[in-house]
C-alpha cells in the first residue's frame, strides 16, 4: 500500500497578505464557522484564527485587510509536462525501430563489425543520446525544476507551463469543480504473477472551467475544501491535471477564487 503523498510539491515560502486578510474578515463575520488557514491549510474555527496566527505563524505578515481583488501568483510543479515527455519518448522509440530496420551496421573488410563501427551507427547514437537525455530529465524532475505558474485576478485565471512555452487562460466567472486525483501503478501481488494496473488515490483537485477552456490544479491534500466552501460541484475522479500545489498554496487559490466570486463560505 502506498504511503505518504504521491504528488511532489514545492515548499510554500510565504502567504500573500490578501489571503490572510480574507481569512481574518471571514473569521470576524463567521466566528463559529470553520475556515482553512492560508499559512498551513489547517482547518479551525473563526474564533481561534487570530490566536492560531500568533502562536503558529508569528512570521506571517497579515497586512491591512482590504476588499479589493489583487493579483495572486502561485508556483507549483508542472504536471502537464508529463504528456510532452511521453510524446518525446514515443518518438524516440519510433526512431530507434526505424533505424534498426533501415540502417544496417557497416561491415569491416574482414566481414566483422568493429566496436568503433558499431558505436558510430545512427541507432547506437540515438539510443545513447536518449539515455543521456532521459537521465537528465529524471534528475531535473526529481529536483522540481519543471514548474508552472498560476495567476489569479478578478477576471481571469492563467497558467504558464511547459517551461514557459505553454499558456492557458480561463476568463472569470467560471465553474469550479472539485474531486479526487488518482494515478495508476503496477500491481504484481496477484497469484498469477502478471502485472495489473492499480488505481491509487493521489490527492484532490480544483478545476476552473469555462466551456472547453479549463485549468486543473492538484494537491496531495484536499485541505477540507468541501467543508469550508460553497459554490463548487463534485467532479469525477481524474488522472490528468495541470499543476501540483502545496496545501497552503492550494488554500490561497481557494481564497483567491472566493475573492473573484466563485466560492463562498457555507451558511
């Protein structure tokens, strides 16, 4: 059984003042209601929010509460780039097969293939380059180098991904959907010894959609979104999404969507 979060996220360096200010306003208006903390994603009652900030997050600058909608920028792990790498891997395999079929290895004067001749063939060069590039990509991915940026304003949510070459834009207002993320892992525990696909829960998602345009944000933890907000609809389980955010950043996104009028505190 899988243990711990299956999604990689970036450390959350700080909390935007507008998220803290929004939480303070909500705590004051609904002291007996529950709300998520933008600094750590913990759920707590409104009456305990100020004490929670003082005791758990004294370094957080709450700023001056305001009612205006400010631009919020969040940085997470680019999850959509997996499709780009999958396409590149497929193209690499096709190139190797084609070269194996159409590119014979040169033969020496004595009828034998020398190591130098083998190493200089296109198929060996392509395989070697593919392995080197694959190793570099794996190292960069483990280091969280492939990042995506989410920007939320009062009238749009934007996503910059695929090393900055991809752009997605969803105008607001838009529909908000939430549900469960899963990944498929190989399961060899059956008695037959064959490998089957096992669906493993990976976290929760928020999907903002306007017609055919959508941005899906994943998080290892749901951060109590269904308990803390109204205005969303329940969505299906999904295995494809765009970006992974840490739990505090995921909560900040929720407050930004609430400021844009898409989510509201429960009554």
